[in-house]
C-alpha cells in the first residue's frame, strides 16, 4: 500500500474531493428522501482546515453547493451536526434563543483510548490487530442491542480512520428523540462506570438483566483468545494484581498462592473460576463473589461509550468518508454482517486511492481513442474505495425501502376513511 505522508495532504485532498468523494450517495443520505424540503439546508456542517482552522455552522442548498464548497476549502476533517430550526449559515441573524437544534441521528462514539486501563499491547492513539478485537466485540454488543432491544433498523457503522468506530442510527423516529431519551438509551448500554481512580468499574446486581446475559454470550466467544492469550491478562504478578483488585479481599490469599503454581493466563483463569464458585458455595448471604467472573469479563471487554456524544442533539460527529489527517485513512462504512473480518489496517488511505486513480488515468489517456462513454464510470469505482461505498449504498437502499413502506402504510390508512 502507498505510504501516507501528511505533508502531501493538501494536494491529495484536492484530487479526493474533485474525483473520489461519493457526493451523490452522501447527499442522498443526509437529504432523507427530501420529504421535508429544508431538511438538508438546515443541517450543520463543520470543516477543520489546514493549521486547525475550524469553521462551524455551515449549511448548503443542495448537493452542488456542498461539492463546490468542499472542493474550494479542501477540509482536513468534516463533522456533521444537527438539523436546526433555521439555516446554520444564518444563525447570527436569528433572534437570540430561536436558533435550536431540532433533529439528529442517534450517534455513538467508541474510542480505543478509553480502554487504556485494560489493554496491554498498545496505549493512547495506537492500535494493533490484538486490541482491535475490543472494537469487534463493541460493534456486536451495541448493534445487537440497538436492533433487538430497541428495534432500531437503520444503523450505519463507520471506522473513524484511526482508533475507533462510530455508529449512526438513522431511523426517522430516532432522529426526533429528545436529549433525555438519548441519555436513557446510553445509560442502558453502559456497564463500565467510574474514572481512572475507580478500580472496580462493573457491579452486577443479584438479578441479571437479559442485556447483560446477551452481552456476556458475545464476549465469551472472544474472551479466551483475546484476553487470556492475546492480552495475557494474568501473565505475571503485576497483571494479576489488577484483577485481584476486582475480587473480594477474602479470596486474595488463596488466589495469590494458586496463581504462583499455574503456568499461564489460561490456567490462572480456570483456577480463579474454581475459587469463585467455592466461595459462593461456602459463604451464605455474601453475594459479592456471585458474578465475579462476569464482572471481570465485562470490565476487560465491554464497550466504553462517550456518553456526551450520544446524548446531545447538537453534538458534532466526524463524517463518513472524511480523511484522517494523521493516518491518511478514509473513514469508511463497515459491513455489520462482516464485522469479524473488518481490518482497520486494510482500509484505503488517501495516498493509495489517489495513486490507483493516477495509474488508471494514465492507462485511459493511452487508450483515448476508445469511446468516451466508458469514462463515465464513477472514479471511486476504479479504486479500493469501491467496496466501502457499496456498503453505504446498501444502507441507503434499506433506508429508501423502509421510507416507501411507511408512505404506503400512511396512504392505506387514509383510504380507510
């Protein structure tokens, strides 16, 4: 793959926004069928330009306006905000207090840095294939809950371009939710609680909620390979002391003694489970060890959501198909059916797709005698960005189908009178 040099970004962005950005699909998404005439015009866009120049409250009349502005500004980053009561570009002219955020997709932001207390392979902005499993589990757990527990249909998962993932829930009813309801949903989806000073961040009650059980079922599929082999969370005294901090003190001596006799994390985990179940059997009325194994699994593997991103309607979130200025990777949609096969390191960089386009353009010029009709193939389709745009198109197709279904339902209801 073509290596990315941040110094080349201005030139690469020019080419990307001119020939590779999938404007038609992007507009189709944010226009939501154009049922409400001003829906797109009232949407806030924010651009971050070179040298961290940040421009908020931009809005556009249509796809053509958006294209022209993006090609003129060549933003390093694009963020999408809410649909407002007035055009965001005119927010200064509106009477104080009248300019209000009215609708927005329900969004989730999961960032690998929030797992730094439990991953041993990398820290801060770094990721590797070992810790990426945390994102795989997070997508499975959150997506299942959004679909089955809440009944949300239209969920777009997107790779951030560096160290995390975003989810956009786009159902019409969801876009209208209040901040209070959004907070309630995020609260339901949050089990790991407490800042860096709190050691034990998961506390299960005596009665286990079905959401917790289903999440544990997902984690179990990955736990041994991810936590015990890949992260080796019980490798040595330093690492198992972190786990002992989550265990009732009355078990510490027995575990310390047993751990020293075991040879690896797999054996130590097996021993911990045995001690925990003996503890439950022996101490009546003390429920602290009852769900010990699950609490540890959840603390090490359960998704960590940025609550503020989800609950605020006017919160901005990085746009799909943005370019990450540090890695050069494109923020691409993820096929939720193939989450286990998604590889962040295989995601095209802006350098690689611009390079692919250069080679194709050179070949096409050499064959210019051929009909110009062939030239109409969209440029992104000739590059490794194509399969990711296809995932986006499939998501849009499902949105359109359900919107048509709703319209038919409404017209049928009206005929009943």
